[in-house]
């Protein structure tokens, strides 16, 4: 959905914030111009200065430090990089160093600029990688962000600061259930939103009834068609092969622009 | 007790459909829904909740305006941008680290526990179920997953069940890691699309990283047979067993609409047969 919109509208910045499993580049085949490590700060304890008072471990809400009688253990994968341990240490024995948790990539495909992040396998925190991707937002262009599914912190981090959010769902009970949850997240965040129904024609009417009842705008419906599914499975954005869809995606984006008043 | 986690890189590959059918085929397994931010399994298994527990996964800074002198130290030190210009705490950004409380010279900030969700123990027609619901937008789903798995283990012991079937969340980050550590088998459900293959690679790497034996099941295997062949040969190269394919069949969506596991709704369908074959193979691998 996000890729097809970007390709149809053109000249936008595309941010793939689904850093656990970025996929947009598989469809866009960008030329990569920059690859950079994404690092987070983690504590390093200077054993000569440390007197094992235990203040750091007591402070840390994530249990990322353990102070033994001889040694301080750091569990970097639990650390949220808040910097509290450095502040609390009475002997100034703690400093911070960068630890790589992912990779940031910048590239272009035609007139699209693509930014995406890749979380290293085995790393648990997607949010710092998403933040890094979003730091590359440039002023003056429309920005389309592709979020991960679900309703927890990676989604919240992606949506934060957006003018508008598009919820893509399918007309099934699972789709409706997850849609309701996502709507609650966006209502809490006070981000305006609309719905796109993918695979229209399968399932039931629950999603339509829910949207009508809540007064949520259905911005676009993409029917369940074997041709669309097959193009997708081959890694081809279907609007590239079905030009009538380019128009629909453009109209959809114009509608979004109108709704945010831009 | 043996543990199986069903997972997928991307969402919507049919993970929950497979898990629900496994629950029926198993008869007396404990089922754990670890997709805590968007759980779906309950819609097919219809659990009756017998016990609810609050989940306090994180803390939140509370700023007392009457004490605050607006010195700005908390704003300066907060690395999550959670203190606004008007000296209010943004509950969405706050990660509950306590740095603001630490640096506040007038003690205007305190940390409070926040209820980030609920954990449930339930009964279904096919045995007990452990599940949860993370409050929308909350963090720390990994911790809640750990709680769901703990509850499942306790249930397995109490009910003398020899198996826990875990429905994992999509992705590869904290809740997924919490869903796969220490399990006996990880079944990756994928679909034959380019992104499905790409995501499968990441999931297999993750299972390898945590030393979990991987298995692969291809859902909607006949939608793109060339890609299905690609997945099979790709798995062969990596010595990963493919336990079978589930052909595309509209009864799968129909079963979902009716709120039933597909092996119950359409037991004679090819889709149910595919799931059944995968299940048999899993049982023999687990020596059950």
C-alpha cells in the first residue's frame, strides 16, 4: 500500500520504519548511497574507580546492571540508554559507549528517496532504529512512513509527529479486531486517520459496519484479485503493471492531503 | 513438557489459523497467545476467562506542578523527549527510567507504576489457555510475553499436560525473542511472496541465534509455486525441514469469519489436511 502510493504520487520521501523486517526496498530496488551503523549508548564501568557501592544497579529500572562484590556486570541488551547510571555514580566510574544494534540505509529509486533501517537479528529494541530513520526526514517533501504491524512501541514511535495515519486492514474478524486496537492507539495519540481495506471481497461486513458506526472514512478499497496477489508475490508493485491503479492511489493521496489541509 | 512456538516474520501469513488448528488436534495442550499487542487466537478458541491479573510492566513519571520551579533540568536530561515545554510528562514518550526524578532539585517528580495490560488464564473446549492484552500503545510487550509463558508452564504442570503451543507475534524484536527462548521447536509460517521469503530469512536467523530448532510451513503454497520451490530449496540449503504446505482455499477465511479453527470447520479440506500433516510431523519430532 505505502509503496504503491509512493510510486504513484512520485517525488516523496519514503521511510520504511518496519525495521524488524523492512520490505520496501525489495519492491523499489533502490540505489543505496549511504549505509551507516545505528548505535545506542550503553554503560562501561571503570573497574579502578568503581567501589561497588551498587547505586547504579539500584537506580536502573531495566535491571541492566548487576553489582557483585568483585565485578559489575552490564547487560547491554536490557539497557534503554537513559544515562541515569552515569548521573547517579558517586565516583564517576561510568561512561558510555556506542553499541551497534542495526543499520541505516539511504537510497533512491527514480524520484523517490528511500530511508530504511534494519534491526540486527537477536537485538530486541526496534525503537532506537526507527528514531534514527525518522531523523532523516527532510523538510519540504511529502513523507510516507511504512509502519510495522501491531499496536505497541514501534508503531507509536513511527506514528508520532505524523499529520495523518492510514490504517490498512482486511474485511475479516481478525482485521476488525486489530483495527479496533489500532484506532484506540491513534485516538490516544490524537493523530487523525482513515482506513484502507485490502483484500476487499473476502470475509464479512464487520469492518464496514464498524467504520460507519464510528464515522471513520474508508479512503480506498483494494479488491482481492489473483492478479494483484500474484504480482505482490513476485515482488512487483501492482500499480506498475495496472496503470488504472496509479490514478486511484493518486486520488487517495490527494484526499489525504485535503484532509490534513495541505 | 515440550514447547512449540508458531511464528512468522510478517503479519497475516496464517500463523494464528495454524496455531488454533494445532490446539484442536492436540486435544489437551496448553495454548499461549504471545501476540499480546494484537491477539487473535481467542477469536477462534473462545476462551472463558477464569483468572485476570493486572500487568504492571513499566513506570511513568508524574510531575507535581505545585512543586515544579521550571528549572528545566529534567527536560535537559530526559533522553526520550518526554518532558514538554510546558513541563508536562508525555506518557507516550516516557520510558519510566527515573532520570527526571533523579535530577529534580525540588522533588517535584515521582515514578508511579502503570498498568500496561492484563494477563488471563482461560478455559477453552480444547484445554487451558494463557493469554494477555497489552494496553494499546504500551511498551514492554516482551515482559508481558514472559508472563504469559510463565502462566502457561504453571498450567501445564497443574493439568499434567505435556505440551505448550505458543502463538508468537510477528517480527523479530523483544516480544518475539521472549516467545522463542528455550522452546523445543520453532515453526515459521510463511507465504510464497518476495517479502515472505525475505522475512522468513530473518526469522530463521533469529531461531538460529537462540539455538531453537526451526521448521517451515508454507501457507497458500499454490499462489506462487515458483516461490514455493524457492523456499523449499532455500530451506534445504540451510538444512531446515519444510513440514509441508497449506494450499490456498477460501474455507480458511470462511472458518475465520465463523470463528472456528479450520480443522474443525472444514476437516476434509486440503487446507486442513496440510495442517494435519505438519502437526503429525511435529509430534514425531517432539517424540510425543
